[in-house]
């Protein structure tokens, strides 16, 4: 559930990028494992100007 993730979008960005770097090879795997909506996660980070780059496997 997305409610279990950090509420502050900047902290969320750091959390997600760290998880992607250290534990997951793709955003889809992270979302599946954490049981969060990929669409909703992307929307929350887009609200602060970040988009997911699949080649780099991080939000930039």
C-alpha cells in the first residue's frame, strides 16, 4: 500500500531510489514486492518533477 511509504515526496524519492539501487532491478519489481501502485508512485514523484528512467533504474 502506498500509505506505508514516506509521505514527504522528497523523502519518498530518496527511499525509492535507494531501494531501486540496492534491491530491485526494475520499478515493476519494487512495486510488486511492496504492493504499491506503480501509477500512483509515478504520479506522486511527478508532482515534484521526477520521472522514472528505466535505463538508469531511478527517478530523475
